[in-house]
């Protein structure tokens, strides 16, 4: 596995790569089985699979949230080696944002709703770094999980709006045996919170089976001990964001 830590080195490797398609999986790090499912699919559909690990400061509106985000770089690299990753890109924030984040991507509709309303500026940071990474990597396909459904729709819109050649591939949410959507943030849950967290998916699934409205679903989540940010229906999905203690969890069901 090639490890590249600077933009110039990445560009050199990109220009020297041989024939065949490249699949790309962007990550914040602290990898779990959900990330590996994206990597496996990238490997199965392309000649090479590349991954980035970049804890993007621009998408964290709360500095405390960024500070407590888990970091497991050496473990992540071992996992990627074992999974057959061909190249991992580890850029520094100063290089990705060499302009000081003066230039950024802003979407003026969907990004202001739901997650965007709860986390002002979040999607500017996401879309800006995704555009930069896609321009640097020039992958044929990039793989994103459906857990972050609003983000996925915005990234698809970004690729369409800026005429990028990359195809965005939607991948199903991976879950723990008890139904909790896999997320790096799950590491921040206390044992008691971790025991309660699977109720988010259970309530969402039950709400559709029982034909509950979003407001009724929010009430059901509150009864389970969650602080509810939102429950909303969009594009054939019911999406929800809740808090347990200091940890924010999102999920959706089709």
C-alpha cells in the first residue's frame, strides 16, 4: 500500500497510474466495517482502490466536536493494508486549504435544511473538500454510504453541477447486529448510551410499519430518551438526527 502525504506526491502517482479504473473512498478516519464495505466494492469494480483519511476541520462548526472526534491513524493504516487498499492519501489541512478556506463551495437550498440547519456551514466544508479530493484523485468512481443520505444527495448534485467525470456510487448502510448504523462517533457513546442507541433505528423502522407521521416518530424517539433534532421525509427516505449525551447520531430508512 502506497502512503502519500502531500498533494504533489499524489498528483505524481495519479499521472503515473496505469490503465484501468480507479475507485475512491473518502473518509475522516477511525475506520469501521462500513468503510471497509466501501473499499471492498471499490476493489471489486475497479483496477485500483484509493482511500483518503482527512479529518476535515471545515465541516465542524463546533471546535469542541472536532477536538473530541476519535483519531486512530495507525490502526486505520493497518486495516487498509489488510484490506488491500492500493493507495492512501493523508493530506494536511494547511495544504488542502492553502487559500485559508477563502474559496469554498456553497449550495443554497438542500444544504440549509435538516443537517445544514442544525450545523451551519457544515455542508460548505463537506462539498469543498469533496470537490478538492475528486479533482486531485480524478477517480472513475467514488463510494459513499447511504447513512449520510443528505450528504450523498449533495455530493451527487456537486458532481452534476461542476461536470465532473466521477460517478458517485451509493452503498447501503452497514449496521451492528443490534441495528445501530455503523459510525466512527459510536466510539464516543458511554456503555449506557450505546445500549440505548439502537432504538433510533428500531423506532424509525416501526414508524413506517405503523404509518406514523414524522412528528409522531419524533415523540416516540423522545420517549426512548433521545434529544431529537429532526425527523423528516425526503426522496423516499425517513431521516432522523438525535442526541445522546454529547453524541449526535443520524440514520434513515427507505
